[in-house]
C-alpha cells in the first residue's frame, strides 16, 4: 500500500515541521484583517477577512535563518 499525499488524510511532510514560526501570521498560516465600513444608513459594519499568509504560503513556518 502506497502512502498518500492527500491533505485530507492528515499526512504531512516532515520538512514542514522545520524552521521558525512565520512572523507575519505567528505560525497559524492565515492572516486576519479587521475592517470597518459605514453603510448608507451611517451604521458601522465590521468584518474580518481571513486569507492565506503570503510569506509562508499557509504553512505557518519559514526557513530558519
């Protein structure tokens, strides 16, 4: 039986565990951006945008150095 590299199975690459936590996302692999907007009724709407961290490509780790 061959090992699967499918992300849904919980299999991970051992190399992803090396390195230091990403300083931009603090090791989570995602960035959260809080924003506020005022709508046409002058009410403040708040939202949080969650996106993949560009520095670590969502792994949460960067090369040590």
